[in-house]
C-alpha cells in the first residue's frame, strides 16, 4: 500500500510545487479562449431544398426500333449521387472563380478565423516543409477558399423522401444565401450539360444518313441481282415455282395412278374378250347331209360295178377285190356322216362388241394419260432444273436480302433515336431536368445558436490539461531533489529525517 501511495503523493507534490506555472498556463489559455469566443462573429445558415424527380426520360440506343425511352424511379443511389456532386470541390470552385476574376468581394475570414489560423500555423509547418522538399505547388488563395467553404457546406438527403437540403453557414447572411443559390444553379446547369443530347442527336443523324446510304446500296445490289438472274430469281417467282412444282407432283401421281388403273382395265377387258365368242347362233333347222348322199350314191355305183365284174371275173380277182376295198371305205365314210344335219344362222355377239368398244376407248384414254404423264415428267424436270439454279444462287440472294433487311431495321432504329434525341434536346433547351429547386435559399435573419459556452468549456479543459502537462515536464527537467521519496529513489538509502523549507 505504501508503494502504491508514493506515486500519488509525488504527483500531488508536483502539482503543488508547480501550481504557479499551472495557474499561469491555465489563465493564459482561458483568457485566450474567452477573448476568441467573444470576438467570434455570429454565423448564419442558409438552406435550399432540391427535389429529385424522374420526369426526364433517358434516351438509350438499342438494336430494337420499338424500344421506348427509359424512365427510372428515383432511388437512394440517385439522391446520394446528387449529394456527392453538390459537395464536390470542382462545383465549389466553379462558384467561387467568378469572384476572383471580376473583383467582387466574397466573404472574407473574420478576426477569429485569422487568429485560429495563426494558432494552428505550427500544425501546418510539416506539410509546408514537405511541399518545399518535393517541389509541390503551393495552394492558391482560391484553393484555401474552396477548402474553407467545403468545411462549412452541408449537403444531406432528407430521409424517406426525394429531397436534398443544401446548407452553408457563414458570418455574412447575404453571402451565405447567395452562395447556396449560386451553388444550386450551377449544379442544375451542370446536370443539364450532363444530360445534353445535342451531340447524341448529331451522332444519331450522321449514323442515320450513313445507314440510309447503306440501305439504298443494298437495295440496288439486290435489284441488280434480280436483273442479272432474270425475273424467276425473285422471291415471289421462286415461291410460285415451288407451289407449281408441288401441283405438278400431285398431278403426276394422280396421272400415274390413273395409268395403272387403265392398264389393269385393259388386261381385264382382254381376258374377258378371250372368254367370249365373237358371234352367236340366232336360228337352226334339220336337212339331209349332201356329203352322205354323195357317199351313198358312190356305194350304190360301186355295188353295180362289182356285180358286173362278178359276171366276168372271179370274186378273188384283183379288180373285184379292189372294188370291195373301195366299197368298204365308202361305207366307213358313210357311217361317219350323218344323214341329217342342223342348218344354223349366226350373228355378232353384243357382249363381245361392248367389250371391244370399251377396250378401244380405254386404250385411247390410256394413250392420252401416258402422254400427259410424259409431259408432266418433262415439266417437273424443267422445274427441278430451275430450282437447282435458284438454289445455287440462293446464298447470294439470301445475303443480299439480309443486308437489305438489316440496313432497313438499323435505319428505322436510328430514325427513332434521332427523334428521341431531338425531343431530349428540346427538354434541355427548356431546362427540364431530373432535379429542381423546391425552395431557394433565403437570407437568414437569425444567427445560428452560439457555441461560445461549448468553446469556452473545451478551452478551459484544454488549458488546464496543458498547464498540468507542462508542470510535469518542467518538474522532470529540473535536476534538483525535491522530496524524501525522490531522495530515497535516487540514493537507495533509508530516509532518517526530513527538514522542511
């Protein structure tokens, strides 16, 4: 416990010994801060409100001519982007530059600002030395002003809305309002320049003219192809030829079917005619057979001759035997002949005649059908030859047609984009953008709530801490032995007695 109490007693002892130094530093710092707070001029805050909308359509280039202009809703990213642009040093510099060139007096730093600059000057010395060593250009007065203004500029989107508040705090109320309004106006002008579509319109117009020339050249090349290849190379003729070829194929199939049917009919009629007689009997009567009467007469005549020969010759003579043989032959012939025969009257068979007429007609029809089939085959061959020629030129024709179609679509697309860009340029000329001033900044009549008490309290605390710190440093640099504890720490010997001053 004794070892723990020694440092506290030493610290108290140091504060007691250096109380004058502490009081002097504290008094000096407190007085300085008090004077500075008293000299600090009242500050005024001017505020303008901007409203971000989505009234402005965004022109976009797309390969589809029917693609409309895009209108997006306002998002938090849009508000943050606008706020970032409003806080940019480039925009602040653009607002402050005219005051540098035309000699107009903008807000000048007050006495308190100058004193603060002198007080903080030692803090800037390392940076100044660094710039000198590396030959970095020194900031101009405009650079310092831009930096000072940026420190007092506040840009914040309003929560759950599409509003942005732009505030600037300065000692000059008129200057604060003027600066905020000028900043807002410059930002809207910059926004208009960013959305400017005049360059896009010229680009679209040049592209449309170029594509128009390509479209006309593609059409001329296609017409030259049709003129070179003949009218049958046109798509309409090719489509008609394909349809005609389909009709010819259908007709040929039908004619071949009819030919097959006719051939089968001819074969049937022929077989029917072979099985049917050409003529048929119409009347019949019985009559004596003339051949039998002749043979019978011959037999009688031979019998008479044999009788006569028997009167002279013997039955075994050659002549008698010869007559016997003739009589035997005649009788055999007579046995084969009928004494009565049927006399028949015949006429043409009408069924056979009908078959013959039908066969003739069918053969005539099949001859016509065969001729038609041959003609159809010839026409189909010619059509196939023409189609083969068209197919050889189809690649070139398709390429030319694709060029015409692509050029036409691209020309239509850029024609629409030219109109959209023209409309956008009209909006630019009317200053119709996606951001507008909802409430301009007015000259504030009441200063901002003073922070003198806060500054004074902070100055008092910092002055006291500076005095205490300086007291410890001064006591540490003093080589004298100032207490029994310090003597014990230096010599390591026990303290027998202490003589007060």
